[in-house]
C-alpha cells in the first residue's frame, strides 16, 4: 500500500472572523491543511469549534505586526516541503476625514495592512525558497487601493501599497517558481459594509446604484460581493490553471472597480 501523500498547508492570516473565516472554511473543504493566524484568540477557538474539518486546522494566536512571532509561527507550520501557500488576509480599517485623522488611525492601519502583509509574505516566501517549493502567495487587496474613498486615507493608501508589494514579491520570487497575486474585492457583504450602513455613512442603494455626491458609480452587476465570490478567485489562483499568472490583480467587484 502506498503511503499517504504529504499534506499541503496554507497559511491564512486574519482567519478568525469575517472573510478570513469563510476562506479558511472553504480551503478546508477543498482538502487543504490550514494554519489559521489571528490576534483574536477567542475568535480562533470559536472558528475551530465550528468546523467539521478541524483535524486539518492549526490555530496560532499571533500579531502580524510582530515580525519575530510571525517568523517563528511560519517555521512551525507543517513539515519540510508541506507549506505550499499563503493567503495574506489580515487587515483593519479606520474612518476619519483627512484633516481629522489621528496618528493612531494612520499608523495602526499601515502597520497591520502593509507591514503585517510584508512580514508574513517575507517569512512564507523565505521558507518556500529554502525548501524549493513552487508555492502560491495571495495578498488580499481591495478596489479602494485604486479608487479613493472619502474618509479612508490610511486604508486606501495601505491597499495601494499591498498591490505594489504583490508586484515586488512576484518579481523577486519568480525565479523560484513562486507566484504572487492580489485578489481585490469591491464592496462586499458583512463586516465594514454593514457597519458603515448602520452608522449612516452610506446606504445599500448608494453602494449598488451609485452616489455621485461621493464619487461612487455603483456596481454594474447589481449586488455586493460575497465570500463565495472571493473564494472562487482564491481557488483559481491556487489551482494549476493559474500556474502562469503572477504579479496580477484579480478584482472581484461586479465591475465596480472599472470606473
């Protein structure tokens, strides 16, 4: 009888809640082993408790801003040659007018969204190179990295930086057969969108139909993105069909980002 094949591990950051949680569940359904990283210990415990595939899940309480902790965590994922992919999803947002934005509103977002993405990408990239694994790295962006949104200076700038980080990583890791791409959702169900609607910052009609007063032209396909939509893009970039795709940005936005 032949031995069981070695497991393929994917690191997912920001895995405890929202989109990261849904993506983790989807990858487990696809047969991946997932190392779920998050600063939210209670959220990670709840994630594990709610999954039927938790035997292939390893949770790690780690702050992506802590470079040393990130390196140590990535070092402990799976065995030699088993780490195959990274889904760099961890991110936060602040909302404040430019002239009123506090230092923490700026620094915290840049630190998590840019520095955190770099630290995790660097650690995973280094391990893939060391172990000669032609892996896949996917950074989660947003169309706000291309199109400015009032009140979100730190967030928009951070996601623009992530798009360039993807290109830099793609260029430098290409000689090792490692692909690096960005998946950029538009306005999506749950999370920040629901919060902004509840706080009166926007309405569903304005998001989908457009609001010229806020320089927003709406979503041509007529609905918000779902976690399943984003998961479909991730699945493609992890598949053999995307073996020759690198340094690219795949928008999942119903046409919202074409304007």
